[in-house]
């Protein structure tokens, strides 16, 4: 079953649970759980896209998913720059070719807002919070049948100023990464990253 169908099944299942008031197991919660786990396990980085645009409503939902991420002390120290114009995508790609924006139809730049952090500087948990938001966006994109790849910006002090200038970011905003996205033009197999040796119980 394709990812979009799995996502739809998950939403449908949760809707039935809410409307019928039945117990989770009786409403097929196992199917919803399997859909969530499969979406996580099958997500992989996509770097080649076709020219089909992503609807603005879908991009807004992806950002909404990002904002649902956990955040230290509920500071929500993030802002997002959504880019869909071809000229801006090409300009951003010129900063670093590994942004993979030549064929992408959209990008979301995840930024940390230092004005929203408790100490007002880079020493807080904004990187962790914005990284959690980034993963939510990647998983949501995959659930909608889109391809995406996380391209790091911060803390590369060569790239950060260039992205800042291009996007005209205020002084309090730090670009953490560029999420390049579009409809996939290739279908690479996800990597199996599970290594039992990396798990430790109780003590090392």
C-alpha cells in the first residue's frame, strides 16, 4: 500500500475511534499503528523530483505538522520560510549544490528564533526543538507521497550568512536547515539502520 493510502487509513481510523466512542482495539488501532510505523521505517532521503507542484494547502499542513513537535518548556523557538518560486529555489541552490533544488518544486527552511528562547541566544535547546520539527515535516511529506531531504545549514558559518542574506532573515533568526521537496522522480530503497548493538538497558 502506498504511503498516501496508509496516511489516509490512519486518519480514517482515528476519526472512527473519535466518532463511535469504541475501544481502540475494537476500531482497528493495530492497523493505524502499523501505518505509522511503516511510514517511519520507509521514509528515506529523495534528491530527484518531477515538475509537479505541491499545493499550498499541503505545504501548510507540513508546516503545521512541524509545529506539533515537542519543544523544551513549550518555547516553540521556530519559524519557517516556505519557498515555491523557481527563481528563489535556484538562488538558494546556488549557495550549495547539495541543497538539491534544481528539480525541487518547494523548500521549507527551518529556522531558530532566538527571540523565543529563554536566554535569547544560541545556547538553548532551539536546535533540538527545530530538529524535532524537521523530522515531523519529513514524515508528513512521506505520508503524503512526497519526497524530501534534510540539508544542513547551521552551524556551518560559511553557509549560514549566505542563506540569511538570500532570505533576508532578521538578526534573531538562524537557518538550521533546508528541507528540499517535491514529487519523487526516483524510488531509492530505505536504509536499514537498526543495529541491536546500539541498545543498552539499565546501564552501558
